[in-house]
């Protein structure tokens, strides 16, 4: 959405932002001050749909200067060093960790911080010599990341195989209890040692990470990929240009039937968003000079050919509930098999529209944009009525077993990622094997990504990223907090009541 | 004293199910689906789910007290409307027969369909209750079906008061048992029955490597030390078997039962002494549940 001059002064005088947050916000405001119709060639309709709230561009900006998500090839950095930064390949653990911290500083994204900091265990393991002292260094490294990359969309991967480094990382994240980095175990029951997987499941209960991604499924569909940002799966040595989203709840308002929603409203708004995406990508590739000037490209850490783009949705639940209401059914999405049928119809329709659209500069994903189940964000009052991705609104969830079955059936649509998270009570703390049974079942039934957490922890995953509840409460009380994601988490909390998720019994 | 069900054909074989918990981590290893059968041959004073003990005698007292009108009389039986039920437990509290109107009569196939729906997420099935072995023929048929059609393990959670001569087929098909050993000398006082079979049954099942876990509820002024010593001694040759020592509590008890228990709750020091005794007598994996 376009910004105003007023936004500039409001940001400058805010008592709730750190200087760095102000800097970033001012830059973002500047990007959105320009007229997208002038700079990007948006049509009036495209601008109108953003202003009406049916399409949300997540304030990505119109003077585009870098891709939304950048996924560098860190193994190449380890092997070759970096000329631009005058870094040679590391020879010991100290050099490795130091080099990485320097490199991270130069990996941009939509948040200005890196959304992917590498397959940490794979990078670190060859440099382990003395476990006792190396553990201290690894823990210090992880804490450094948390205090300098102040945005928990920053994501690290481990697995699928167990390593000493992986075990040390799991131990460290439990001791640190930091929101950043976000972390995923790329889980494959055929490759991941069950004991390691259980350790990861136990850690996830305590500190809400690592989550588990379906390594087999993503590898089959995308080939070489990494898990980045919230839970996105994106091509290695590449990334994603842009991610706008449809607010399906908003889109459904005013329709009087499923037929109207499927055959008129959805095609209209989807085509509009696709056209918008084409324009954004065109500008980024042809005009922004990012790919011409970035050392990340010239030294081969990323390649333009490995980029894709993401077509996001939120509010599937609200769209379904709207139709159920129109059809006078006393049922709600989450506990209605008829509601599930409606949801599938909506998703199949969107999928067909998106797959039939010839995307530009996305050769890596068969010239198509990829569907994405997007997490909520507090950018407009419309976000109060658009539950993240395909999820069941907080408070409407059925019991855990039914919920797990219900949610998993929609993961298949979202090739660039979606995820679900479930709260467990304290009885599971000593029973990681029970959690792993559930995770194995989830993977077998088509889950792409699953997180578990304890209801009583301070640290939880809020619709795809991590914050401390105590920090979020400070935002609510009007205090300045360290992390951007804490601010976002509080907003999401007010919208989606995410701190009141159902305990599973 | 309840009699065991006679052999029935598959189609006729039905059982009264009190509840199904699709995901449990406390009823055997891993994540398991647990079936709680109605009916028990014991009347333990500390039972925390006494509404599983008896069978409906059709006195209809529960119908009058349901605030949601979820209960009604149909064909001389109590009918429970699940969609109206808010699980307030008013019906259970008023029942004079330790029963519940929220039970369901199920056949083997029907119960298996429920299990199948959750099978990707569970490691196995545990039957409990009440006392599941009152329905041993049903359980045999159910386990046979589970093993034929899936790789799920089949566990039995039992009070140990059964005649092992009648249980050959069941023991054979069951993967593991979780067994209560309530007492060696005070069975009548604690459980309201005469049976002393449970220690013999434990020995028998141990020899067949069919015991996953033994539990004893620790109550002051009973024979906790004697019972724990006996069990721990038997377990010294079976070091993989878990022995859980569970402190008695009053949650879920009605007022008269609470009165009988509340002064017999062992303190932490006592529990630690009992645990030390179990280890001394030879058990290895001893856990106190406080």
C-alpha cells in the first residue's frame, strides 16, 4: 500500500521503535511513496484491489531494489571465500563462525536481514575438534545472531542426517531460549537417526524449534532447496522475487454463493495479483540492477535463474465460513467435512489459475509461480478477519487428533510452503518418542511442515516465526523491544488470538 | 463379581466402550490410541474413574439431571446425544451404579474403523477401562483385526485379577501388558474382591516376556512395603520392565471415597523410601509418580 509523508514523521517520533527499526521503516516508507502506477505500471484495478484489502502486498514497496527472499549458497562461500568482502575460505571453527557473521551482514531481504543463514550443522561439523570448547563457540555464535539479526524470520537448517554439530546446536538453542534464528530439521525418517529426531522433537517442545520439514516431499517437488524465513521452501542459490497474498476472507465478502466466489471473484482477483507479480518481477530483473550489481550474484552465491515467486493466500477459513453461512449451514471450518470440500474447491481453483499462468523469469519452477500459505501480519484491519494460510481460526479448533488430520489435507497445494503448529501439555516433555510418532504420521499424510510447543513456555511460534511472549507483552504495554518480529507478533496476537491456542489433551 | 463374556461370533461380538482417547503418551510407549471399556471386576477405593466400574441399570436418574437435555429414554434404554453433551459430568455424579450414560456399544469392525482413522499417528493401541479383560473375546478379535491390517502394537492395561487359564489366546496375541499389582495382603480392603491372582499372573506374564510395566498405587496404612518388595523381587530378573509407584490422590473421587483416602496419602519422604526399597529388592527402572 502507498505510504504518505505523514508516515515519515510518525515513524521518526515513535516511542515504540529502536533507531534501527526507524531506519528500516523510513526506507520502506520511501519505497512506497512513489506511485506504483508510474514506476511499475500497475493498473488502476491493481492499486484499487490493494487499497480495498483483497490483495495485500505486505508493504513490499514500489521502488524495488532487491528480491524479497535471498537464499545464498553457503557451501560455496565456505569453499571459495568471498572476494568482495576479502574473506578467504576458513581453516578453523573460529574463522568459519567469524566469516559467517560478516557475510550475514551483507545478505539482504525484505526485512533487510538474511532470511537464510545456512545449513548450520553441515557447515560447522567438519570444523569440530574439541567438543567442549567448540560448543561454547557455537553457543556464542548463535547468541550473536540473535542479538544482531534482530528479526526471527532469519532461518537456519539442520539435517536431515544427524551430526555432532547438529546435536550441539540442539543443546545450545535449548540453553539459550532465543527467538532467533528460526530453525528447521529437514526431516526424512529414512535418513534422520530416530534418536536425533527425538532430541529435536524434545527441543521443539521446550523452545519451539527446530520445526520439522518434509524433506522427501520438498526434494521431490523442488529438488535442491532450503527452508527459509517462516517456513518457506525456496530453491538453493536463489530465492523469491516477491510474495503478495490474497485475503480470501475479504475476497469472499459480498459474494452470495460458492459459484460466484469460484467462477467470478477468485479468477478476477487472482489474475490481478498475477499481473501485479509480473510487473514487480519485470522491474526487479530489468530495471533494479540488483542482479547486475550485487556481489552475491557476480560471485555465484545466488543466480537469477534460481529465483521463483510466491503467490500467497490467507483467510481460507473465513472464505469457507462465509459460504457455509450463505448456505445456512451451522458449521465452521475445522469441524466440517463439507467445509473441507469447499476449501478444496477454492484451492483447486486458485491452483489451476496460478499453474496456467506463464510466470516471467521463473524458469527454475517450470515458469510458474508457487502457491504459499502465508502467515498473518498486522497491516490493516482486514487482517483481523483473515486467519493465516489454510489454518483453523484460534478457538474453532477440534481436538488435536482431528485437527492434525484436518490441517494436513491442505498442505499439498502450497509448494513454496505452509505449516501448522500444535500446543502440547507438560506430559509430553518426557515423551519425545510420542511426539515423533505424531510427526511421522504427519509426514506420511502429506504435511510439509509441523511445529509443536508447550503451552507453558514463554517462547512460542506465532504463525511461523518466534517471539517471546514477555516481549510481546511489552509491545502491548507500549515499551520498545529489540525484535521487529515481537512487534509483529503482538499485532498478530491481537488479530488472531494466537496466544490462546488450544491445549492438546 | 463380573463374569467373563462367552465366545460369540464376530458379527455378534460387541462391547460397551466408555471412551476412546486417540492420542495418549501415558498408556504405553509412544503415541497410542486407548480404548476404555465399561465394567470392572474390582471396586478399588481410590479409583479415579469409578464411572467405568458398573453397568447401566436403567434407573434413568441421569436423564433428569442433564442440563442440556442430551439424555433421553429410547426403547427402554438411555440414549445419549453427543452433539448436545457438554461433558459436565452431572449424569456421572448422580449415577448410583458407577456407570455412565455416555457409553457406546461397538462392534469390532466399527471400533477398528476409528483406530484406522488415526493409525498414521499412533504406534499402537492400548485397551483399558474399567477392566478390559472382562471383554477378552472381543479384545482377541480386535487385536487379530489390528494385526491383520496394520503394524500397530497391541497392549493391555489390566488390574491383574483374571484367570490365566482362560486367557491363553489373549496372552498370545497381546504384545505387552501393563499390570496393576494392587496389594499382596489387603486386596479385599483396597479393591473389594477376594482375588489374589495378580502376583501369579505377573510371574506368568514375566516368564513369557509380556510385561511392559507394573504399577502399584501407594497408600499409607496398607501393605505398600510388602507389595513393593514382592514385585521388585520378581522384577530383578526382568530389568527392562518399568515399575511405577503411584502416590494415591483424591482427584476424581466422590466425597465418601475422599474421606477414606485423604489421611492416607504418603508424603514425599515416604515415597522416596518406597522407591529406595524397590531398588534395593532388585527392580531397576523404578519411577515415582507424585
